[in-house]
C-alpha cells in the first residue's frame, strides 16, 4: 500500500488527508508550524485572555464540500447560526438597518417583498444581479451590473467578502459560481453558518483527531525545505528534521501557500499578487438581544469595517482587500474601526473614547488577487510529476479563495493521487 505525504495542514491539506485515509492510504501530514489550520485557525491571546480566530469566516448551507468535511470530522454540532437565510446590514452613516431574506426554492419571489429585499431597490435591479451568475468572461464586478442601491448595498459587500479584491479589479465569474451554488438556488442553500466557539474548535481540532484515529501521523514544526526528483517522480523530501525517502509507490500532496509551492517546484506557475485581510478583535460582550443576536454577524456599509461578528466574550470586525491599511499601527487601525463597531452595536457615543482592549490580526498575503491576470496563473491539481499533486484555495478551483475552495482543492488533489495509483 502506498504512503502519501501531505505537506501543509491547512484546510486543503486536511481535506486531502481525510480523503486519502478514507481510501485506506497511510498518511503522514507535515506542517511547518506548531498547529494546523493555516489561515483558518485559533489561538489563545494572553492580552485579551481568550481564544481568538486569526480571521473571520462565514459558511453558507450551499457549501457542499465544506459541510461534507464538517460532517466527516463529526463537528456539525459545533456550527451555529440562524435556521433560515438572513443577511442583516446597517448603514453606519444613516443608521438605516435592513435584513435580506431570500425565500426557499429557485423562484426568487422574495424580491417582490419590500420587507425582504434591499430598501429602495427596484425589481429590475434584481434581474441585473441575476445576470452576474451567467458571466464567464473577465468582466469585473464593478461593470457586471448597474451600480445603484442593490449594487452598493448587497452585491459589492458580498463580492468584496468572497473575492477579497476590490470590485474594480475582481472578476465577476468567480463571484458568479458562488452565486449559482448559493443565492440563486434559494434560501435552503444560503443559510449562514459560523462556528459556535472558534475556528479551530469547529474545523481543525476535530479533523486532526479524526486523522489520528485513522492512523495518520501528524508532524508539526516540520518544514519541507526541498523536493528531490528522479525523472518524473518525487524520490525524497528534505525537511528541517531530516530527509524522508519515498518508496516506488509513495506520493505527495503539496498543500502550501503559492509562494512556498513555487520555491519547492520552480517549474510551477502560481499567482504572484496578493490581497491582505485585517481582523480586529475587541473585548466586548455583545448583547444577545442586540443587532447580532439572530445571526451572530452584521454587514457594515459606509465605514472602514465591512463585517462584524459576535464571538465568545468579544466582537470581531473584518476589513477585506486591505493592502492600503496593512502597514498601519495596530492602535491606529483599532481606533479607526471601533466607531464603526460602536454605531453598529447601538452603543452610546461616549464609548468612542472608551475603546475596549483589542487585538489586530494582519494577514498580509491572505489570498491571491482575484483578477484576470492572476486567474490564469492558478494551476490545476495535476502536475508533470507522476506522484505529486497540488491543493490550495489558490489552485484552479473556479472559486475564489474561500473555505469551500480550499476543501474542494484538497479532495481533488487526493483523487489525483488515488487515480494514479489505480493506473
């Protein structure tokens, strides 16, 4: 039986390892850091005195690969959210609040109801939005429909969150697939879901336990420094803890960031432009009966922060496509977004001067830039090496860099190895 070395314990690597162990393969998972999860992980922050996530992630019920993964690791009970499709928003300048509520089924009658759609929008606007789902060329989001209230109050916030690229450059076809698999299929496919506690508790720790129960070996603090080949096969992995020789039937799944993959495989074409994400965590207990109560999150318009999430003993905001802000000092960033949080939560104005303790988490190269120039640089899972495949949300999944894309990529990478073994 072949031995498969999975390099990288982010979601792509974990998904690949799960598929491989399900198929009966012996798996060793190599992770350069001290913990699994990649950009989807949690850690204990000493200053705040609690466990926080390095980022904020929202799943939708139509994310089939993600929920298949969560079910496989036995963590469905660790996810929470509303029982129906609800997307609450607030305009921070006017304090106008509304909730988008799609209906069940493919016929979107919800757009006929003023109480369910974006305020001051017309039926014709929604026909324009539906056209986005059919885009297959390099049209950017900003040119995909008329830029009226529906665009500014729903499409652009969703696009920015999904693509992590400004709509003037982000291509609409990546958003189109997300829309086809969720919003355009009706409410049953776009119910929002978030971890009840933290990312690692719901998505990472149970995966590690599942893999260990299947006999997989997990090697943390083990960086792969080189990949040696003979002909078209990988024969040896150089690591910080010593060389690892591969047998004639052994294989490798490389599930690391694109710049690491390019260093290890110089022939590989990968994305070269990236977008940052900023997350700011504030030590504040959100009122369960307040604006975040029903869903646990709130979309923010007309401010610097874009999404606000309620977490155990703290609230967290996200700023996507944050390249222009990433080098600002943490204190400056916190002071910039706290007034957004205060207004969103309905707190008194005097609290602008009483900002709670905070932690700023910066992901400088969080995702590839979702532009036409970078899209053509996304490689497939298969490579010219017979026993090596690639996984990662930056590979050619057809999706933007999301949890769903990462998990799909890991499954595909595992299937490439399994298919090659059969042949």
